[in-house]
C-alpha cells in the first residue's frame, strides 16, 4: 500500500471514529441504541482482526511489530488494547504477576 493511500485510509478511519465519538456524546437514546447494536459488533470484529495480525510467535513476540530478527519489539497494539479495554496491569493491585494476572482481571468484569 503506498503512502498516499495509507494516509487517506488512516484519515478516513480517524474521521469515522470521531463521528462515532460525536454520536456517543451528542446522540439521542435511539442513536446510542443503534450504536450499541451495530457499531460495537463492528468494532469488536475489527479489534479481533487486528489482534490476530499481532498474535505472538513461538517466542512470544508479535509477528507484526517485530521488524527485524535482532529487535525484540513489544506489541504496541496489545499494550494499547489492554490499557484501553482492561486497564494498566500495574494498577490491578491483586498481588499477582505474570501471565495469570491477566486472567484474574478479566474474570472481574464478567
Ligand atoms: Zn504487534
């Protein structure tokens, strides 16, 4: 994908997200119900697709964010998704660390 097309697509997505934020802030109840019915499903589908693209490899490294074999980059998408959807792992205060601490915080919202 060339730079112009990428910029155009990124701008269009950003504008759509701004529009959805506006509807959440200024929309009436019918509009918000429509958002919950239609847009949340589209957003979760989009998020799942992005997370699949950023799935860890056999070494636990993101396949999309790793740009060179010698560079062990952390996944920016996963960090942003976790902090925005669940919270800062350091703020859980549950005394648990490691991969199982994420499971505990996840069950707290169900
Ligand atoms: Zn990634």
